[in-house]
């Protein structure tokens, strides 16, 4: 791949590749400041799944995803600045 974004799990398996549609599409990219809590909702993605990836971070993701509202909701709590990528599948 000579362009785009690829995201891998801790074991090195490819989870997302922006050059292929089956990997999903990027719905959002946000910078999360230090010591931040926030909630992001995506009502236009009802019936879809989302995944959140932290760019340049390894380990536990600083977010949770739920579908209690009938559409994806991301709850973010970060102790340090991060860039999060939200992918819709």
C-alpha cells in the first residue's frame, strides 16, 4: 500500500485498510486533549458497527462503544492526549 491508513491489532493482524472497502470507512478523526471525558454519537450509522482506534498508542483504548440509543455512541476518557480514529463497518 502506497497511500492511506492501515490499523493493526497488538498481534500484528491487519484490522483496517483505508484502500479497501471491506475494512470499513473512516467516520471521524478527533484529537482528545489531556484529562478529557466526552461522548460522541453517530445516529446516521444506525444498524452499523463502529471501532475506535488510538493513533500512536499501544495498549488499552481510552474509549468504550455502546448501542443503547439504537445507534453507535463512543464514551471517551483519556488521561493523556490521543488521536482517535472511528471506523464504521
